[in-house]
């Protein structure tokens, strides 16, 4: 296998063990060899398998599916945590501090990213790995940048399948980072157990820049950079958010979203956030909501994928491509109702 | 035409003028006669046309489409207002007071409802017309109960096309009532210019019973029953909501949602609500947002209808019906990923 095949070399090679996989670097490992490597907790095998998942080559997709099927029975024993927040809120610093706290507790932490706006050339949100200098060197951590992909659906599939592989490779805490400015939070929310919104204390519109609806998805709001002169403002922001969250209806889980402050750069409040997540997990598992939510998420992704493909087939149809703009214009000119227009387009498609 | 054909007699017959249509009550009017009647602002013709729109008979659907196409150039010159709130909040009393205020100002008011949970037998939210005793007798008002329909999509289509007919029949203010407990608010929000959430003052969780996300859709929150002992509590609630809304990001329109109180039963604050809506309309029209939003809504309904039909065709397919449950079980048993399962089902469908 050469890089020309669309399979880049593993992004992270900080695994010190000399494995069969590494010796065969130039030779393409079989899917079984990759699965064996993953189940032996080998990071190189994991990276190679993820690269297959991320590939757009149909042959690789087939192999990726085989690997995932074999890994699935060994997955799921983890906590999946989504972390969002606008650029500048300190996500990388937070994840570095949070991840280090977890590895010190003996946890094995995988950090992934969902950022459909990024591409290899534009750079992804986790692309600059120097932003997590210490975590990247940690033997118990695994950091993977955002896969490139044209559609959010594509990126979401890749990330979700990467979670499976990471879990099979022994990672018990999966952190998924996303930028809180697009559609990607909904996707991430639908693949994690706990969704954390990072915020900064600021005057006036606290939610400025955050997409509508995100606050309702959050299981916790953490006000970062609560240090130095900022401590007082962070505490005021915490009070305001607590008051606002109180106005929202309770979540299906019965979990009342929490608001807390932290200073990722000084390591303050990080342990309390982890304790809060453990508390959530305890409640969710005791009440059966944890299992239920994961099952619902599986179903969501099945239906979501079908929905996306059906639409994609329709809108890629040459006749539809040709007629859609004209039909839309006819609607805007009040010559036909949107419903009658839809009927006409569907009739063209089905002929 | 007999009632056996699935066309019920018009629900509202408080039109005093003796028209050609009424004389031909037993004879089925042609689509052109119905269109002429609608454009002459005849309520009986309007009711009959709506009944065609609501029918599930394909012949009626064809006729309905013809009528809508001919009415479309005469529609759109109206204000469309959505009103939601949980049962008990006083929606009917509010609409009665609000509608009477508008007809006194010379407005022509149509009141429709979206309630997909209702059916003819279960009774619809506007079915009990005695709840709007005065408005129902008002020559400048037209009240139509929720159409029955199995799917929200079906009900939404019927309501949206009924709006077109009402506008062509000279109604300049369209009020659409919905119960704030299901998916229907999103549908109503996507067919109105202004979305009003009715609330009651209460201790603790102000949004109890309101579906998540509704508060973000509201252009105004009106705290009803601000009378007697309730005035003080209503004012406190208003302050709390104002504070909470301040935390939300600004709407695309730049409109900052308003919070106000009223007593529908005493007629207090109703005029101020209408003034607020006029203020909104002025801003929205000056800034071009009004037109833009209606165009976006047209596009939304085209894409939404296509999406629904594509899914409906897929899930009604006999092979898919047979395989879906088993495939879902395979996913829940961790034998296949949701994405690979979707691929398999789509391959079956396309064969």
C-alpha cells in the first residue's frame, strides 16, 4: 500500500511497542491483522483502520466495514463526551487539562473532532496538534484530527465509526470536539452520552455566536477562563446561566443541566467537572437511560443515513437537477404551491 | 355531490349573502365557480374549497390544486400569526379577544388550527366553536377547525393551502392556533410571519410542559391571565422571561423577541399586542425580511414535502417493511453499524 492509494500513514505514531503491524509498514495488513492489532490496543493498527474508515475508496470502505463489524462486540464500554464552544473559548486547553486529569486517574482517552468545514488544506480544528502538547505525548491518550469530508453526514459517519474502533482498542473515555458555530453540534450531540458547552464570561449577550438550540442540548455549561480578573465575571455568568437553564423544561433523562466554572490553564475546577460527569453516568445507568439513549442514537443514525442517501439520489438525478431551479422560480412567482410543485418533481423522478 | 363522496358540508355557514353557490347547494360547483366565489369573498365557496383541500380523494386533490393555482396570485397580502401554548393557557379566549379587537379595526380575520393529534372523532382544538362564541358570529371572521389527517405533513399541507384560499377570499389577518406540546409548532412556525407563545405566570419552571425549542421560535411571549391576584405574578414572570430571552442570540431578522402580559378575559393588553405585531411587520417589511422569510418558507415546504414523500416511498416498500425491524435488531446486538445497515437496506430498495 502506498500513500497514493488514498491511505495516509497513521497520524499518530507515539506507540512505543514494536508490533507486527509496524514491521509490515510497507506491506498492507489484512483486515484480520488490523482487528487483532486493535484488540491488542495497538495505536498504529488503530490509526491505520481509522484511515480506512476515512477513505473515499470503495475498496477501503468494504474493508472498513469488515473491521467495524469485528470490533463492534468489543466496543461500547466507554463514556462518550461531546465538547463544543466558539473559537477562542479555549477548547484545546480545556481538553488538554481534562485529558491529562483523566489519564492520571488511569483512564485511556481518545480525542476526536467533528469539523465539516475543515479540509486537509484548510486545516482542521485538531490539526494543530501542538495545541495539545502534553496529551499528544501521553501513552494513554490518542488524538485524531477531524476527517476531511464534503458533507456533515460523511464526517459524522467517519467519526462515529472511529469511536467504535477506539473503544475496541481499549479507550474508555472518548472526547469529541466540535466548533459551536454550525450544524455539527447536533451531529455530535447524537453520538455522545454527555454534551458539554464551553463558554466565556462576557458582558451582555452571553450566547452571542452560539447557534440557537445548543444551549438546550447541553448537559453542562462550563464557563472557562475563570482566573485572575475574570473570576468575578465568571461567577456572575454562572448565576445568569443557572437562572436561564431553570426556565428550560427538564431533559428526558431527568438530568438537570449543571453550570460550573473552571480555569483550564490553571487546572482549576477540572476535577469537579469529571465528578459531575461520573454523577451523570451513575444516574443515567441506574435509571436505564444510558442504554436507552445509545439505542436511540443507533436508530437515529440508521434513519438519518437512509434519509440522506434518499435525498442525495433524488437531487443528483439529472432530470431533477434540470427542473428544480425553474420549479422553485414558479413557486416564488405564485404560479404553483410548493406542494403541487413537489408532486410534479416526484412524478418526474419516478418515471 | 353527496356527503358520501367525502366532502362534508361547509363547517361555517354564517355568510348572509345569497350567492349562486348557495342556491346550488345540492349541485357540485365547478372549480371556476368556487374560485369566482372565493374572489367575491364568499365564505360558503371558501368553505367548500377548503373541504376539497382537506379531502383524501385523489379527484378532489386535483380540483383543489386547480383552485389553489388560480387563487395564488390573489394571496399573500396578509399577516400570518401563529399562536401556541399548552392546554389551559387560554388560547381560545385570547383568540376571541384578539380577533374581536381586529375586526373592530376593520380587519378580516381567519382562524385556523394545526393539531395533528386530533381527528374527527377525537375532536379538534377548534372543534368546540362555542369557545369563540362572539368571533364565530362576526361577519368579518372565519373560523375553521383543524383538518383531520394522519400525518403532521398532511395537516400542514392542508393548513398551508387553506391560508392561500383565505387570503384570496379577502382575509388580511390569518391566525393559526396550535397546541404547544408536539411537533406541530415547528410546522406552524414555518408558515407564519409572527409566532406568539402564550404563557401563564407560575412558580418555578416557567416552561414546564412546553416542548424544548419553542421559546427560541417565539417572536413574542405573552403572559395571559394577568388579572386579579395574578397581576403581580405575571409581572414577575415577564421580568424572568425578558432576562432569559436576553441570553438568546438575536434572530436573523434582527427582531428582539418581546415579553408582555395581558388579560384576554378582561381585554387588557390586547391592543398593545397588536401594536407590537404591526411594529414587527413594519421592521420586517422595511428591511426586506418579510419577503425573504416567505420565500424561504415556500422553499422549505417544497423540500420538506419531497423529503417526506421519498421517505414514505422507502418505508412503504414491501421489502423494507419486511427487513427493517430485523436490521434494527442486528444493530442493537452490535453485529452491524447503523451506516452499514443503511447501505444494505438501500441496496435492497434500489434492486
